[in-house]
C-alpha cells in the first residue's frame, strides 16, 4: 500500500525518504561543507537508527535541526540553541531522535521547521517553539521557547 508523506527542508539541508515509506530505508543527510560550526556534516546518506522501526509520516528540516512525525508523535534532533527541539532546554544538542514529551496524550497532525524555530499542529491547535526573534513564534513577544507553546 502506498502511503503519502511530506518532506520540508531549507536550501542548505536535504532530507530524503525512499520511494516507498519503509522506515528501514529512511535516511537523512546534509549536503555541503565538510564541517559546519566545528562539527562534521553527514555528506552521504545514513540511516537514522533511532527511527528504524517507526513509520515516518512527515519530516521537516530546519537550519540545524530536524523534526519527524510518526504515528501522531513528534520526534526531534539536532541543534538546540534557541529551544527549537521542544525538550525544555537551550544547551544540550540532541544527536539521536527524541520524542517531544510535551505532546504526550495529543495527536500531532503536522509539523514545520524554520531556521531556529518549529511548529506543530496537535489536536487542531497550533504550537510553536524555538527562537522568538521578530515575533516569529506568534506569541506577541520575542521570547525564546524551549517547550511547545500554544498560539492563542
């Protein structure tokens, strides 16, 4: 059975799933320089082992972080400078996919990622987290959010 899925990423990153959404064939990699900000980039496809047995429904890649939607659950990994992973911290990068526990008991239906901020649609309500500069989170201020916050 063919199942549709969505991929979203900025020009600097490239995210790909195999033609048929079998999780064993999911790969994520960056295209470009050997090292970015002192870290080595993954220039060739590599399986994301943390998602091996999960059915991937949607992927959103930001400037330095990735979001994955699987079975109504949001998973995130990558850089966390502004809280864009939704794990309630601004200091610890996440090198393998980690479930965003703020959505426990909710069904996440859609995701999007900006350079340093993220959005999730859960149970029909829109949440944002990450860098708040310029009001980009939609909360009426410029505060950074390390946890998903509902947009009023």
